[in-house]
C-alpha cells in the first residue's frame, strides 16, 4: 500500500528533537518496516532527513509576531498543499495519514484530490491546547478548521481515551480508535552499561542520580521534581531537555536551595537517550495536577524500554502504561513529598526495583514497539476511497 504521512505544524520539523517530531518519523518508519511504500511530507528541520524515508520537506516560512505569525501558519498550509499535490501526483497514495496541525486543512484537501482515505492522528485538540497554554489569535478560525478536518476524516487515531472523548465531543460521527505512543525497540535493543553511560555524559561515576527527559514546559512538572529534590539530600537531578520554561526552572532550583545538585544537559539527540536513561538510578515523570490530562507520554515508554526504575504521577494514561504500578511506582500528581518518598524507597533497595525495571524493559520492547502501533492503525484504516470521476 502507498501511504503519505503528512504534518503541516511549523513546530514539528523533520528532523527534530521534539517528541512530536520523533513520533512523526517513528510512525512513518514503522509503516515502511511493515512493507508499505511511504512518503513523509513535513517542514524541514536542521540536518539530514531520516535514513530510509522518502521525504518531501518544505522550508519553514519564518516567524512573525501576533496576527502575522498566525497568517504565516495559514499560508504554510497553502504552500504545503501546492507542493504536496505536485509531489503526490505520481505517488498516488492509497492512504493519507496526517498529524493534526493547527489551522491544517491540507490533508483533507489532498485526500479529496488524490482519492486516498484520510486518517487523522490526534495528540490533542490543538485549538483548545494553544488557547490554554500559549494564547491563540484567530481562535475561532482554528477551532472551525479543526472541527471540519475531524468531521470529514475516515478515521481518527487518538493517543489516549481522554483525547478520543474530546474529539467525539467536538466532531461526533467518524470512526475513532485509541493508539498510544510507542518506542523504537531498535534504539533500545541493547541495555546501557551504567558506568559507561555516565562516563559518556560526563556524569559522576558514583552517587545517586535521578533524571527527567523532555521539553521544559509547565505541564511536565519538573518544578515538582525540584521540590522533591529538597527532600533527597545527596541525590542529584539530571535534566535532558530544553524549552521556554528553562530559565524559570533554574530560578526555582535556586530558590529551593538545590541548584548545585541539578545538572542541565540541554536537549540531547534521540540516539543519546538510551545512554542518558541508562545512567540513571531512577527516571521521573513528575506531572502536576492537571484537569483533562490527555497525554500519552513518549518518555514513559522509553523509560521502560531502557530498563530504568520509574516513578510517575498517577494521572491519565500513566496508570495504564505502568499497569497499575506493576512496571513503576505511581504517586499523587503534583505531590513532591510522595515523589521523594518513592524515590527514596527505590534508592534504599535498588535490587528489587531493578528486577522490576528489567521485566518492564522486556515488556515494553515486545508490546510497545512502534511497528505494533502502526499495525494497529492500518488494521482499522480504510484502504482507499473510490477513485475520483
């Protein structure tokens, strides 16, 4: 089958280090590994496209302020549509798999033009998310386009039950399935040696290290981890990630008196994440209390695949991923004391925690590989629409 994978989100570039970029490339690669002919259409990032993927990449149109920034997003959709229509003329996809993007109607229009079935991947209702966390100009336009795209799709693939419920609320009708995030089992095929991993990242060879990986944004709860660190004397927190919240978090660490025990590594290449996780004694997913938590945390699947003991907030899909605590410790969201207590317990008895983490690793590599996710999506997808007259 010929599958076009499309994303017009200006912030999701190929290649890129953000979770969204990794997700996009992972699902396209997984379709290809299943034997399908795949073309990835997205915004170009720095560096070379992923090896083995046929990519049609568009230059970022540049940034603007206020209304001009939003108008650029609208123009980008038209640019993608024009370029992709030419690029897909010979490809003739049977299925167009699109990651939902703010203001993005290109996928629906391309599907109508080519006769391909249109499957839309939904990680969040973006108009609502953007308005909540960043402020959104042209909010009505964004919401209207989003409802139209979701209402016309042949299949909506949602990363969590919470997202699926939101999609049904704003655009009832088309078929909807839940397919969580996954992990690249090939990247985590060999467990990292802790000593070697610490040397590679210039981390202390001895001592107790807890860590976090991901973008530094308010909803990831790293401030909760910093507060927990205040109750864990002698322990160091290592952070692999960057983002607009970084400077504020550094100020929080200083105010809490733990700045000397926090190591900020910045954003690491995805190929370095297994090494980073292998260097840790405990990996954290310290989400705060959030209404409507709908994430499918990519980091959690990678924590498990690395074989690192996990402590995570008991919120949303996290409980399902950890199977009610079978694969990691669950603590109350936003509770720094509970987070510290769980970490302290693991550090005090590392043997049982590591045994559980090793079992979790085998489970993640066998059950949560992206290829399984891609197969689930294709099993539910219509093959193609009738050819256009």
